[in-house]
C-alpha cells in the first residue's frame, strides 16, 4: 500500500512537468518573437500566427481529446501528445522560414490538446478524497507558477543562447516526462465506452476553433468593419466586412448542431462526444460557468503588465520575468496551503478565498501602476495575486470534477479545460481592447491638450497603439518627439490600470458565480449515478 501511494505521488510529479511543458510554451514564445523577427524576417501577419496558431488548435481540440482519452487510455493519449509536442518543438527550433515555424506551432497545439485534459483525467481517476484535493492543488499551482516562469525562462534562453532554444528545451523535458510516466503512472481507460462520434467531434472542433479565432483576432481584423486585410498565403479575404463576425456565426451554428445532435443521439442510446447528462450535476455545470468567468479575469496582469514593465519602466524581457516570479512564488506557496487545508476546509471555501486574493492582488497592482512607479512596489501585490491563482485554479478544477464518474473523467476534464480556454480567450479579447482603447484615448487627449496638430496626433497614437507600446522608445530617442514619449508612457499606464481594474471586476463576477456551487449531486434522483466503476488498469 505504501509503495502504491509513493508511486502515485511520484507519478504526479511527472504529470505536473507535462502540464508545465505546455503552459511554459504558451508564454515563452512571446518573449522570443523579437529575435524571431530579426533572424527569419517574418511579416507582422506571420508574427501573429506564430503566437496564435498554437492557441487556436489547442482550444479547438480539448473536448475531442478529453473524450478520446476515456476510450483509448488516458496515459497512452498523454504520451502520444508529449511525443507529438516534442517533435513539433524540434521542427520549430530548426524552422528556416516563418511558414514552417507556424506549421510547427499548429502541430504543437495538437500535442498540447492531448496533454492538458489527460493530466486532469488521470488525477481524477488515480486519487481519492483528501489526496485528490492535494493533487489538484499541485496541478493548479503548476499552471499559475509556470505562466509566470515562462517569460523569465524565455528571456534567459533567448538572451543567453538563441530563440531556437525556447523551443528546443521542450525535447529533454519531453523525454523525462515519457520515461517518468511509463514508470510511475498506471493506464486507465473505460472499455465500455462506445465508439467515438466523429460528426460530433468535427462540430466540436469547428465550434471552438471558430469561436477562439474570432476572439483572438477581433482587434486585429475588426469586430465588424475591416481593420486589416486577412490573408493566408495567396488567399485574401474578399468581403467588405471582417471575417470575425462570420467566424462567430459559424461557431454559433456549429454549437447548436452539436447540442441538438448530441442530445438526440444520447436519448437513442448512441455514442456522443460529450455526455450531456453531466450538466445535471450542479457542481459540474455551475463550476464550469465559474471557471469560464474566473479565467476571463485571471489573465489581466499576464496580458498587460509585461508591456508596461518593458515600455514604461524600460525593463528587458529577463528583468520582466524576474518581476513576474513573485506571482509564481505566491502560486507555489498556495499549493502547500491548499494541500494542508484539503479535507479540513471545503474546497468551495478555498476557491472563494483564492478568488478574493486574486481580486485584492490585481486591484492593488492597479493602484500602483503609474509612469513613476517603482517595480518593487508590485512584488507584494503580485505575490497575493499568485497566491490566489494557486488556490482558485486547483480547487475549482477539483470542484468541477468531484462528482464526475470516473469513466467520464476525460469528457469532464476536456469540458473544464475548454471552458477555461474560452474564458481566457474572451478575457484577452476584452482586456486587450480596454488596454489599447484606453491607451489611445488617453494619449490622444494629452496630445490635444498640448495642441498637437490632428494629423501628427493620429500618427503618434496609431504608432503607439499598433505597436502595443513598442514605439515609445523611438519617440523618446528623437528630441522632437521626446515629450510625446512621456505622454505615451502615461497613457499606457492608464490603459494597464484600466485593464487591471476590469480584470478585478470580472473576478468579482467569478466570485459571485461560486455562490451557485452546491453539493454537486445530480438534481433529479432518478439520474443519480451509480458508484463509478474503477478504471481498468494495465
């Protein structure tokens, strides 16, 4: 028994490393982009796709692979995902052109979508009771901490070696994960699961792929009117309106077909990609709503603070990463706190305490942000925020999955991961719009007060907003525009502050959403699940 317990916990270490692999990669590339542009000479459109191709594929496949894991084996699918991810990382590290780098990032998204929901479903199938709470605490703190460590690691690798090592580092990590998982993680699958619903799978991919595309590209291509031409290779978008509203329409139609078709097939006893009866479990249904809303607000600092640190305070990527380490430290401390509290304090209470800490931390940071702020003032605020992320992310995941039958762990995990990914994409879209709209309005008002001619004002505002603040340094180097640089720093501070306060407001909505988290049992007695059968082992 003791040997089996030790094996489970050692296995959790390697599962956490797998989670770290995909979380770090999703943040590390942003730091490497300037070096990639310099070496490969890629266009601004290619830069966007290098950053967003991974997210698009990743989000669209989470539900599919979560469901598939229950059928083919959770450990098996996770290992396949790690191998695909590592091989795609080799291709990215060796890419001679922007096009091949984008292709490698697309394949990385496939591997990442196999890894994340399977790590969750393995934990759900392996641990019970208080141990499960501790395991989820470790999992959640890994996500929160690695999101902050990624920029630091990326900055160090890019500065000390090459941007290619930002991808190459995934290969040795992948080897370690594969060996560790094979040695210490048992296989679990449900042989009674029916054949995969391929049409439902396709509708799921279209639903979430189109939705996330619209959310992450709305500011670039326009929410309705065309801001920028949408091109893929030789294809150029031909319509007078942006492709974004069409993407939302496609997503809505595909989602409606997915639900209607899935419910109909479920009533006939046929296979479905998602077991819709899961939504009769109040903890699963309400927990997913809360997870989506919380994720919407959680990325406020990660999105805007690095821009402010670099373009207002003048930090480089490595220095920015060091500041964000405070967030990681708070997240890891939360892991120990949540583990010690598991079984003693309700998981829902821990979730609420965590979200409250996030609200305090991000609002605290908002009050600090100013052109003359000292970076050291941010450290305690980021620590508190990270502590909240470490508590809320892990325990909310546990609440969502606590009453999901083991045989449906993959479907439950895929749904939870998709909810968070959609929430984060929505958050980036809304908070990014607030960040840059506020920055542009504030800078425009300052230049008007200085009686700058309208044409010159518009040029300066466009340069600062379109570059996400990157043009500020150039303004400061030119004596004729040095005063504009000071105005731009103040404006970007205003935008960052507005983004932080908006994120705090969304987190407050997430806190309110947790009030609907009840006992987590099915609401009609006839649908009460039988005791979940133990997963088959091999």
